C-alpha cells in the first residue's frame, strides 16, 4: 500500500484565521497539497464571520477537507481531582471540550456542530476532539453517529468499522517555551516509528508558522517526507483503508441520518448552554 501523510490544521476559527493563513502559506511553500482543516463552529463562543466561512468554502472546493473540531473548544466542567486537573487545566489549558462530557452533553454538541456544517453545505466526514480527549460518553455518541472517523494522538479510528490504524502524530506545541522544548524530543521519538507506519500525520496549530525555529523544523520534515509519501486528507486516507460501502449516503454533503434537526434545544436540561451555542 502507498505510504501516505496527512497535514491537519487545528483550531480553524475566525480568531485564529490570520495565523491559519500563514500556516497554509507555509505548507504551500513546501508543496501544493490538500490539508484537513479542523473547524470549530463557535470557538470560545465568538460570533460567526461570513467572510471567514466563504474562504473555507473556497478551500473546500480547492480539494481541502473540513472536519469538525469540537463546538466551543472550551471544557465546561470542573476537574475531579489533581490528576484530572493536570489533564484538563495544564495539558489542555481548559480547552479539552469533550474530555469529560456525558453522553447527552456530547450528543448535544455533536448535533449542533453537524447542523452547523449542514447549514453551510459542507460535507462532514470526521470529528477530532480538542486535544484528542474523548470521554466514554463522547466515544459512545461517536460510535452511534454516521461520522466516518475520529483521531487520537496515536491512531485514526474508523467509526462504523470500530477499527483503528496506528498513525503517529507530529505535534509542535508553541503555546509556551517549555512546551516548545518538550515537543522536539517527543517528535524525534515519534519519527523513529514513522518507517513502520503507512500514515503519518502532521498536526499543526495556528501559531506553528510564527516561531522561526519550529517553522523551519516542520517544513524541512514535511519536504523530506513528501519524497516518499503521498499527501492526502484524513477522509481520503480513511477511504484507502476502509472503502465506503454502498448504501445510503450519510456524509456526502447531505444531512447525516442521525441528525434530528427537529430537536428543540431550548427544552433540554442544557438550555442555557445550548442557547449560547446553537447557531442561528
Ligand atoms: Zn484544538
């Protein structure tokens, strides 16, 4: 099988759009390749921007993929203990939105996100949780959905098949100096496994093009890997391993059949949160 790589851009939202464009430009300087853009419908509860959404539509029509990346990118709960505190406050900076959600809370947010994609006419194939943190309830909702894939730090998961493909992720953390220092040895360790893996992921965050050393590092690695691997979106990579079965189309731009648009968010126990979240 062909050896592949996917460039995945996180936290795509109006507040990060200028940085994301610098990132896309840096990727384009290496090669003209398709990427998967992880879009957050209401990033930090900010308002929508039509011009931003129009540019995403243009990227979609140019061969890039848009995938759902949470709904607000904010963890709504409180840590249970100090270990939970490290995971949810220090590691993720309070942004692991799906890290501790119940089934009903996860379903509410996934439905809102899917509906947001549907309203814009964007096909939705995959969901990637902020910081890849998924509670048991979130997994349950994903498996009950018609989404085709999700990813974790170490694998791509085909949801209908309940199978996964080990796939290492190169991640640069530029949020602080200590994170930048730690990311380099980790990525070196990850690169030791690359040769055995059919799919390698470059998981980039908005400011990864703004730190000259980090930018040079990942651009050089990407250029080297493109000599031996073909770039592909995550959705197309999933198709390579788990070809779509004939049957009712659920993700090709139409409404997923589990998406009940008649749901009345104002009647749920999450009314306050939902009224903030749901796109009008
Ligand atoms: Zn994120």
